[in-house]
C-alpha cells in the first residue's frame, strides 16, 4: 500500500469513528468500507468504490431525514407561537425567525415550545421531558461521583456534580455533558500516560534483569575457562616434575625437585582460588541484585493487580448506596437470563422508584435526599433473598432481579418490601416524613432481549405512578 492509500485508509477509519452511532445501516456501510482497506498490500478498487457509494447514499438519506425533521420542527414551533403567542418566550420568537440548520439546536427549543401550549405545566413531576432530564442528571451525578472516588485532586468532578443540582435546563445540561466528556478524556489520557510510564519502567527493569543474567552467564563461562586453565597448569607441572625426577641422581636433588614442583602447584592453586573467589563474589552480588529486581517487579505487579481489581470493583458499585450500579446489573442480568433460558426457570425483574423524591430534595436539600437513598438501599436489601440481586438503576430508581421467581411470587416479594418501606420512620428537621415506593414487574420471556424486558418493567412502574403511587404493577 502506497502513502496515498495509507492516508485514505486512515481517513476512512477516522470518518467511521466520527459517524458511528448515527444509524445502524450507516454503521454497516462504514464497516464494509473499512473491510475493503484491511489488506494493506492490495486494495480492490471496485469493491471499495461500491462500498463507498452505498455509504454515501445512506448518508444522503440520513441528511434528508434530518432536513425534513428540522423543517417539521420549525413549522411546529411557528404553529405553536401563532396558537399562543403571548405564552411563547422571546427566545422561541427569535429562534423561529432565524432557523438553525442543526437538529440538536431545534430540540433545545422544545422546553420553550411546550410552555406555549395552553394549560402546559412544565414544572409538573409527570412531564415526560422533565423525568428524562432528572434521569440524565442523576446518572451524570452517579458517574461523576464514581470517577471522583478514583481521584479528583483539583475537585473538578465534584464541582461538575454540584452544577447538576438543582436540575439545569437542556442547554446547561448539554454544556455540562460536554465538560464531563472532556474531563473523562483527560482522565483516560492521564491513566494512559501512567500506564505507559509503568510499561517503560517495567521494560527498564526487565533490561536490567537481562543484563544481570548475562553477567552471570559470562561469570560461569569465565569459571569454566579458569578450571580448564587449572587443569592445563597442573598437568604441565606434573609432567615437568616427572621429567625432573627422572634426571635426579641423589636424594637431595630428588627432594629439591619435589619441593619446587609442590611450590609451583601451590601457587597455581592459590591463584586459581583467588580468581574463582572473585568471580563467585561477583556472581553473588549479581544474584542479590537480581533477587531485589525480581522482588520489586513482583511488588509493582501485585500493586497494579490490586489497583485494577479496585477500579473494576468501583466501576460496578454505586458510591452512595454501595449497591451494584447499572454496569454491574447489566452483567448480572445477562447471566441470569441465560440461566433462565437454559434451565427453563422463571425470572422476574422489578423496577422500583421512590415516590415524590424531588419534593424531599426541594424541601430538605440534597443531603437529606442522599440519606434517604442510603437508608432505602439498606432496608430494601434486608427484604430480599440472598439469591436476588438489588442494584441502583440511577437517581431514585432501583432494580431487582429475582431468579426462579414468577410474576405472582415477585408481586408478593415487592409488596412485602413496599409495606416495609412505608412503615420505616424517617425524620427530617424534626418532621416525620413517610417514604413510599412504586414498582413495576416483568417476567422474562424466551428470546426476549434485556432492553425489552426492562422497557416492560419500566412501563409497569409508571402505571403504578399514574395509579396513585405506593403500589406494584405487573407488566403485560
């Protein structure tokens, strides 16, 4: 692949990352384009052209849909203003005079548009958009607090979490979301840098260990050479002694020859011992360094393993209630659904919401709201079986997995929990406050996805809300 083709391949990869998530068919089309560029040595131009043409056509379709949606929203806003001009905000009046070409900018005006409807109550707890905004804020707060546990030296994460209380409007929420993404990216970059530093340090330690091992190998080779030299010297001295002894003609001459040979042999052995002692001392020093390096390496690896285990644990646990969070719940639900299908056993899922929780936050403050959630988590946990799985779903919502439990059994369990919670004594600022919960239960069906069973449970929970709260509803 030449340089131009390599730049083309990289450009396609970058483009696919930027456009991913807009549309399922567009994702498939981009994957097909990337597939044609996998082989760096040769590119099938015709296959690439066809894949790119399909991608281009799909993106054109998405653009047309977006343009139509923008036009429809603009007409809707205009109609609403004409219907109730006195209720429309100045921002909405100005915006429809200068329409934006971006769909998200149009969606930001939705709150203003709703206020122009006759009888619209934007502060009503049951407004769908407000509930959605509350959920988004609660999940942002949970995410930021979890990240803060892992480290928040400058306090930026906690500062962002505070800006989400009370619940901001859509524009502010969008801005805070962008800031959150930037902070997360910085955190990832920092952790990546720390990991790269650790890898470089590890590489240096391994290099030093390799040098020590090489030195030991050289020392062993030197000892072998010394042994061979000793053998040669001893043999040479013995041969010389034999020759001298053969020439001796008297006892005195024989004695003198033997003394000289023994003295020479002694010198050879002493020299050998001195050299081997030096080599052995060097080897022992290298062994001590090697042991120290290996111990340090082991300690660093153990520390890294513990840190990774801690971060994995924190990533699946809610920092406020200490219950599993949505990530932990998703993994457990997947396992329980597979087990339910495999053994043909019933499985029920319940969504639980604290009634009028916003009133507690508004009247007593968010610290009181946090205290309620902590106590509720503890009390609900006391009412479930060991095999059940209770998690915080986000905000004031909890979720419960009930293995080997049908709808009727699940309803009995949730009603027992509901009554228990309603009887728990809560006091704020010397005032008794009754806390109640509403829940919806769905039983998992074969071939049903997790999203679908959760949607049915969520719908049943809102039926409990609409029916007066403090009750349990079974999903159809």
